[in-house]
């Protein structure tokens, strides 16, 4: 974004634009190499003692609409704990490329979905898809809807 256009954005987006402008391509390559190195380390040890890892999808219930946006704009440079709780369990699979999927197997007291995540061995997408189909059949989430 050009300078004057960035000022029309929310504080968090303005902060991220400033960070991006200060981040060189060499910084990006170094960061990417580090992420790839860590991903390879995770993948190398994955599944030695298990076939599938079961985790919660998130370390929080679903936030109210706009809450993540408000938290980001209240302190753009600060920690966004809600965002961390939402992504903490899924980040490993996202960054490493391990096959994973989240499934809505329960609901909170407001009827909103609570999920689990299954993470499989490298390249074993089929197991995750088969387990997902079994969970879908068991929990019949396609026919469940929260009260609005």
C-alpha cells in the first residue's frame, strides 16, 4: 500500500505494514529456512510411537464476533492471547505440512462447536480422512445447528 492508503487501515494493519517494510528479503529467507528446519525436525520424530495424535482444535471456546479484531487493534504490537489460544494446537501441522484435520465433535454451553484435531504421519492423509469420515458418521454434525 502506498503511504497515504495505509493510514486508512486499522491500527493492527498499519502496524503490520510498517513491520513488512522494515523486513528485508534476506530476513524473510532466514526466517523461512528456520521454519523449514524446525518442520523437518518435527516430521523426523513424528509417529514413532503412535499413528495419530489427538488434540483439541483450540485452547479456547469460540470468541464472540469481532473479539479477535478488537484485541489486535487495541495493542497492535502486543501479544494477542486469544489468537494464540485459537491457533496453538493447529500451528504444528500447519507449519510442518503434516496431514491434519479438525472435527466438531461436541458443543459448548451456547451450542457452538468444540473440536478435536487429528494429526497423522507424514504423507498419511488417508488415515486422517478415514477417521474423519467415521467421526462424521458417529457425531452427525451435518444435521446439528446452534440456536441463533
